[in-house]
């Protein structure tokens, strides 16, 4: 169905034509006609299915088509995060661009004065987060008596974030509401309970989430070691450029500065988004990313539901999300507004539990691709680094860690490797382990163009010894320290070497079996020596 087939107000049609929207998505096609009639609606659909227009279009149409002058604010939209609130407000402004009405965005982290001015500038719709809205009601005299339509977006997320009592308070203050629209990605107990209490005979609209994902998003899973993720990511971005934008998700905010600085070193424009940034910087960063200043955004799940950008071509899961539902929200950043997209997930030995949860949630196996061995080492050659004055969240901590690690390595070469006994920290610091020998596998995307401006250097470091290619053996290091190590130190190094050599054996059962046989044969030799003595 096309938007021109629906009887929207002429100002709405004028705005849609300028924006360029033509075809309705399934959730829009099923919910808009009922919402235009003034009925309560509950919409169950994943992110990226066009829910924002599904509730904005009928609401603004009813306001503009009213035969009597409606008191304002006419509608209230509640969203769980500041980023999502800003995105919804921007869409509302586009639809109202040929009218005299305005939009008020009420969120924390910004000054009250500008928000009060927006409320006084004929704001027919308020888009807000629950906390700051209640603050305005209690402390700044904001009245919600005129609100006729209450809209909840990402209702399940709001319950997860503890907004249950806030929502009940807001519904109580909107005592003259005539219509309620509730949209959610999942149908939890709290969502059903709220709908039954505050919605009157709602029309239920469901969109099959698995169908949406499999039809529009090309999913790929790659089995990599933890320390093979970063070089593989760099090679992938250099050799398979995209026309639009990309998002790289990680579970740990400590990983963000490392990924950003590495990508910039190889000439990839990237920036990071995490909870360490204040609200103004996050808004500016998202605006710059949307405008194309940066090609890739590295983020934690703080951004998985707050970004509504149409030209996201690819989503990388650098770490598989610990919450299976977040996998859907992450990859839902691509393939928006009826477009197609792709998602690439990196699964290391620490991600298997998450992989099981995700596949159980989707009720299907993720397509596994073969690993391209060339990509397991960082590319060689000359690259023009990206220089920027913008600080990356956590960059100073990352630089301090790098300096500390560099000192530890230098100290280890002088005192027989004592500092190497320390175990790496959890979280983002785990990515600092040396590379391990890869299994010989081929890349699935052979049909892509191999000729790119950032060409790979074919002369790769030799990796046949089973040791990290950038670490020297004791004989290579030389000196008394390497010769006079006590047995405990030698035993510890042997254990480390064995662990490193069998790293990718997690994906090769035959190799594990061979490794066990070798250990057994060594043990037999030791026993035979004792018997002879």
C-alpha cells in the first residue's frame, strides 16, 4: 500500500512527498487505519519496522483534521531513552513542517529554559522520557490536562528500565485522554497488564519478528579467537566498503577506544558512543554520524534502541550480546524503512553461551561463514591515519593501559618474564592477548570485489610455530635471564605456549585429540626416564 492511498490531511501528504516516503511497512499498513479512527492500538513489532510513523501519522492527521480548535499539547509520546526521544521528535517536526505547530522535546541532560520555550512555541506534541516529564509536571507547572492521545514507544524497554510507577503517574495526569497507542518489541507480563488497565478494547497488531529479520537482513556468523576479532574487523572494513554507514557493537565500553583508535590508524573514520559521554556530546556525535562525518559508530547497547538512521548498511557484533533480545535490537539498526541490510557476528570461545541463547530466541541457527585466513593478521602497508580533535570515551584510560602494558613487556624482557605471569583483566582488557595461529579456512564472501584502494600486503608474518608472531622465543631473546630461569618459570612458559598453540583447537576436535596424544607421549617419556634410573 502507498501513503497516497490513505486519506491523510493535505499538509501531511505534502510533508510525506517532500520526505520521500511512498510505501507503507507491514506495521504501518495494519495499525494506521485503526488509529485514524481513534481506536486504541497495541502494536507488537521489532525495531526498524516503521513504528514511529505508525503512531505519528494518524495522531497528527486527527489533530489537523479536527473541526474544532484543539487545546495543546494534543499528544504525548513517551520513550525510554533520550536518543530515541530525539529521533521521534525529529520525525514529528518533518511531518509538521508545513503547519504552524511545533514539537517539544523533554529529556534530561539539557537545560530547562530551551524546553520551556519549546512548550510555549505552539507545541502540539510532547516527546519525552518519563523522568524529566514528571519533573516538569511537579516542579515547573506543566499540565497534561489537554493531552488527548498518549503514545508509549518501546514499552517493554521502559519496564526493564524501571519506569512502571512513572508510567502509571503520567497516565493518571492525562485524565482527559481519548486514545492510547502502545508499541512494544515483546509482549511481557507488565506490558499486557498496563494495556489491560489503561487501553480500552485495543486492536492488536502483531508482526512476525523472525520473518522480518530473515527476509531483510543477511546474517553471518564467524568463529574467531578473541584476539583475532580486531584484525579481522579492520580487514573486513578495508576490503568490503559500504555506501552507507555501519555500527559496531561491543559489550564492553573499555573496548570502544581501542577499536576506534585502531580503525583510525588504518584510515577508517570512526567514533565511539557510550554512557561515559554527557548528553550534549552524545547528541552532537549522533548528529555528526548521521550526517556522514564518521563511517562507523562503535557503541555499547546504550545505542541499540536509540538510533533511527535509514542508511545503516551493516551491523557488526564485535561481541555477541549477553541478552538474546538485544541481538534483534542491534541488527534492527539496519534494514530500516523497507531496506535490506547485513549483520556480521564474531563468536569467540567466550561467546558460546550467548550464541545458544540467541539461536534459541530466534528458533533458528545463525548461518556460519568460513574464516578468511588472510584477515587474522593486521594489514601491512602504508595507511593514512584519520586525525581528529574529538575525544573518544575512555580514550585516556585506554592510552594509560597501553603505556602500562608496554612498560610491563619491557620489564618482562629484563627480569625473565616475571610480569607476564599476571592474568589479563576481564572485559575489554581481555582483547590485549597476543594473536594465535589461525586455522586454514576460506572467506565466504568471495564474490565481493577484492580490489580495493587499501590493498592487503601479501607478505604476512610466518605463523607456523604455534607461537604469537610478535613474541620472541627464549633463544631469540638471549642473555642470562633466558638461560637462568628457574624450573617454575620454564614450566609456566611451557603451559602458556601449549595454551596458545591450541587456541583455535576450540573449533577443531581432531586437533584437540592430537594435542592430547602428544601430551600423553611426553608423559610416557618422562616415566621411562625414571624407570631407567
